[in-house]
C-alpha cells in the first residue's frame, strides 16, 4: 500500500511560466483519487509530475515517506495508463502484457502467472493470442491497463484513459475500472478526466483544479452538496448550477434574499446581522427547481426545451440578470416552450455565495 503526499508543489516552464502553484494534497493508501478541472488547468501535468515524466520545480513529492522528486520513473513503484493505448501492433495481447516483465528478466513462470491473473481480472483471456488490430477500442484499452497490472505497482496513474472511446464503450470500460479497483483494494489509483460522470462514479475523493491550484477536495457528494465556491458549484453537476444575483434582506437561522430579477429566495444557510444588505449570488441546481403556482423564487419564459426521456430541460429567457437559467424536470413535459413558468426551490437546497465563496459555515 502506498501513501502519497504533495507539499507546496509547483510547476514552472522556462523559469517564468507558472502552471501549478502551492499544490498540497495527502492521498491515502488504497484511495481512488480523481483530478478534474477545465482544459489547461494542469491535471495531466500534475499526474506526469507524480509519475516522474515532468520535473517538479518546487515543493516535494513523497511516496510512503520517501522523497521522490529526483527518483527515476521506473523506480517509483508506479504504472501509468495513457490516453493513447500505445500497444505494439506486431505483438499479441499476451506479448504486449508480458513485454515489461521480459525486459525485467522475470522467469517464464512468473510472467505467465502475472499475465494470466491480469487477463482474468480484465476478462481478456479469450483474446490473449490476438493482435491489437483484431480488438475493439475498449478491449485495447483493457490490454493497456493489463500491461500495467502485470507489473504489480503500488500506484496506478490513469490519464484520461476513456476519452478515445465512444459513449457505450466509455460506460463499459468505466465499469471495468471500478471492478478493477474493487479487485485491488490496497492499490492507490489517481485518475485524470474531464468527464464528471467518471469522476462522480469512480472517485473516493475528487480534486478540482483551477487557477493554477486546488479549488476543493472532497468526496463526490461533498462537492455536489456543499461546494466551497462558485467555480466548484458550477463545475460539478450537469447542467451547471444556476447563479442568481440578489441582496440579503433578512439574516438569522434562515437567510432571505431579494433577487435582482424580482424573485425572492430563502436559504437555510445561517447569516449574521452584519451580512444584512450584502450582495450575493444564490445557487440553485437545475434538478432542485420545481414548478409552483404560489410565491416563486424564479419566474421566466421558456425559450427552449430538451426532452431526454427521463428528464426535460427547460431553458429560460429570464428577467434582467437571470439569463441562462436552466431547470431539470423529471419525466416528459410538452408544450412549455414560449410559456411563462414559476419555479420554487426547497430552502435547504439554496446555496449562498459572496465574492465567489460559499457563505455556508465551515465544519
């Protein structure tokens, strides 16, 4: 089992272009950590720094207490699965999976045992004598994962391994990775993706990266239910959380907000007397909005609908300052386009943000 610790880690190119700054993260043995964030936020760069493929220009990386900054990649006890399968086209599945062990001069018995064990875990046994060209994209990616498994590393790194697969294969391969983690509970895994579904379904904890650093770390539900800031609130969840501007009109155990667009909101997030009059954004998730005939948090005209079968998305024109609001209603709802609809939200589902940060009490 391997514990990783990143302390004040930085990455700078050319001495002046800083892409990652002040990264502090403790990864416990056996965790499956997922790095998410917008394109260019440094997810893959951070992963490559852990692997030793990128130099750490500041701070320290330790694995099980041992400093790894200057340790060669091959000596870190790490295996990496890349976005590209990078299989040897002239080698069979068995030969691809066993190649690293042959280079390490392992015995034939050791190699056969490791390959057969990995093939069983990944359901590749029927394909061991096939060339990569005779496999589907999902099978090729499983071979790439199997090539890592046979080395029996303490830490697995996955760099967007499913991005080259179509939607159906992504689902199937995601399930395979989840099963792989269950089969190896003592192995630490770090997974990079831009896909929220992968992050929410695979991770024991998610690390959201933004603005050269870490925006928030937490379990998938912690990030969904209690985001620390507006960036995380809108990045986690699909469609993104709606943000509506307003001003606090009453404080206490319940907070009342008069919205710029004319509605009124109540939140169970407590505020103090000094917060009275503050300009805030309330955050409401599209799936928490429900139609109402009584006093509404939001009123708008539906400009467009998307009927997805299990849900219907309503896109609103909205009042001033409320453009871009989306509601997500369960089931099928017809004939709402062009109609004015009032929406309410349970006060316990109303988030409050001031200067981009959550007003929810810490702890």
